[in-house]
C-alpha cells in the first residue's frame, strides 16, 4: 500500500493514496504487521536508492492504525501458511498476523493471497467500489 502511494505507482498509486487517507480520517480501521514497515524501508533503500528511510518509517508509524509485532507465534503460523499454500514466507507472516488478530479481509494487490480460502483479498482498485 505505502510503496504504491509513495512511489506514485501508475496502476495502484492513486487508489492506495485514497486508502491511506481513509485510514487517517478514521473511515477505515487498519492493522499491519511491523514487518510491513521493514519491507517498505528495505525496498525504498534497495530499489529506489533512499539511503535514509527514517522519514518514511516515521510516516508509516504515525498512521492511525494498529501495528502488530512479529512474534514467534506469528513466525510459526506464517511458516505453516507458506508451506500449506505455497506463498512467500513474507506474505505468510502478513496472513498469520491477520489470522491471529481475527482479521479475515486483507487489502492487498498481491493475487497470491487468493490461494487462502479462509481470507478475502480485497484489491486496492476494488476498495472504493466495495466501500460504496
């Protein structure tokens, strides 16, 4: 979500910016794994040459949302999901975070998450339509 908004992605940038605005305006409740923050910083550093990601990290952490730590329980469940559904371990940690938090809808552009029948993946481009 953040990467698409920050980088102005031509396909998802505007939709993700709108979603982040809804989170800030308390129109949407959100929960993320702290791993999301680390992944965003890592991609900005490696792929976009942002050597000081402090401002981006602070911006994400300032959003009105719950940020869940990555615990041993999350990692164990994530490893199980990665194996069971053939998804990346990183995505599996996000799914495990949702599962352990009682969340069943995941807002993501990642179609790989469609493999998980216990969760509904809501594409950012469909968010506004679903909201109406």
